[in-house]
C-alpha cells in the first residue's frame, strides 16, 4: 500500500523526533565548556567508542584518524573542514552551514584539542561564496567564545574554485596551497604530510557536527542509533522523482524499499545512492539493499527516478559530468571517461554492436583499479550498475 504525502510527512516527523541531532538547537558554548574539561585521549576515546565513520562517503573511522594525527610528533598541525560539496544531488552541507555553523566550528575546535592543532580552515565550495560574509561574522563571534574559555584555536575561510576533484582531500590541500587542484600520491597521507607538509585532519562538515554532538551528549546516545556496522544517523539530500524532497536526518541501516516508501512517488524504478559517483539500485533490489556501510554507503545524495526516465540519458549525463570534471592527471580516468561516453553514444547510434558494451565494462573495471584517485575509481559505480540493471535501455 502506497502512503499518501500526509502519511509520509507524519512518519518523517517521527524519525526526526527520534534522531534529531544535527539540526537541534544547542548552545555551542555548552559544547565547548564540556570539551575543554576533557583531555586529548578522552576526546579521541569518546569519538572512537561512538563508532562514527566519515560522513563524506569514504567512511574511515573518525576516532582512528584523530588518533593517528595526535600521535604525530609535530608542533604544527591543522584541521580542515571539507565544505566542498560538489557531488551532484547533494546539498545538505550548505543547509548545515546556514543553520548550524557553530556546531561545525565546535567540531573543528574539539578535533584541534584532540590532535594538538591551533589552526583550522573551512574549505568552502566556490558556489557557496554567498555564505562567506555570514560565516566570517559567526567565526568572529566563535573566536570570542573560545578566548573566554582559554582555547587557543582560530578558524579561517578558504574558497574553492568549483572543481569536483577538490572534494578529494589531497586535491583540496593542493588547492589550499595555491596549486592546481589534483590528487597527490598516497602514501604519505594527510595525517602525516598534509597542508604545508604538516599533520592534517580533513573531515566533512557533517562528520564534525557529529563529533561535537558525541562529545556533548556522550557516545552511547549516538551509538544507540543505526546498526552494528553503521552507527548513528545520516543527513540525506533527497531529489528527483520524489513525492517528498529536501534534507532529512535518518538512521543508517534503512533498506532502500523503506526509503522509497517514505520519499518515492509510487513509481520509483531506480535510486541513485551517493550521487553520480554512487550506485544505481533497481527496483528488484530495493528490499535487499541497505543504506549503510554494510550495504551501499553514501555521502548523502539520494536521487529517485521513476518509469518516465531513460537510464541511458541518466548515464550519459553522469559520464558528461565526469569528462568535464576529470583533472586529466592520470590516463585511466582522463581517457576512460571519454571512451565510456563515446562508447554508449556509438551503441545508441548503431555504430557499434550491443556486444561492445562488454568491452566498455572491462574498461570500467580497469579504471577502478588503475585510476589515481576516487574520481576515476568511482566512475565505474554508476556505469556498471546502470549497465547491469538497465542494459536494454542502453542498447535499444
């Protein structure tokens, strides 16, 4: 039975009452008051025990990242908030910065205390520059709060230039240093050799807010949400052929069919989980696919498509995007993106046989292994999942 919109909104409000961590109003000075009484080890232990994993999509354990950075023998360390929200279909970080920026600042200050840093940066997506003046004013007020509590930490704003690849942490750091935004070889990792060669922690906007909430309310409350492999909640940007759109905070571990019941228009045939770099889940797999690290993780983007949509056009749009955004540094990504796009175009026009799709699948698998950074490595996600589940729409 399909729920009507009123029923969906009511159910979503029930979820909000249960979860409600990101957007609830809490005095950030209270958060700092508690944090300042904790040692570095206590903060890291609290975050580690919560089971929090990075909310940008990669899912690296946050407490472990902070622990590694804290262990580095350096007098200079940095905290960077990755606010370069460039994934298509994702707009949650913008909302968080508009409504709960002080929680982001608090998370940065808590991270700085944990690892021994005195300076932090917010790397803001270029398209969000209209937020700069408001954020600057709020940072100044936050600095006053820090000073009153004897916390030696300052935050600066840095603006991106609109490059999708700068969402990758080493490309972001290269951009901050005034260089062309492209990925570095790893290792070394930013926790040992980051900004200006110093130990650096890079965390997503949402991740930093959750660290602040964990320190403020204790790890048990956060850990009570979600599943064993996917602790806590997550903020989702819902768009596409959705009966209910917008930004919603939900527990991790939800199956796609439950998600579609809440947001779909009754005719959802596919859900793109994780934006253009994520996986396209068909209707037949909704019940068995979990939104979380034991299933399909996501940075937040959830795009719904109904039966009126051509999955060929969806894939074509993604590949055009990747061709535009590839930094061109490595051949597998630079050439691979173009060949995948030209390949499906040739098949659609009848210039190549349907069997050529199998050659393109092999190319996509090669890109996953050989590309230098997450951009080229993730191009196969939408390509292979759409080709596997909607092959007839590509061929005919």
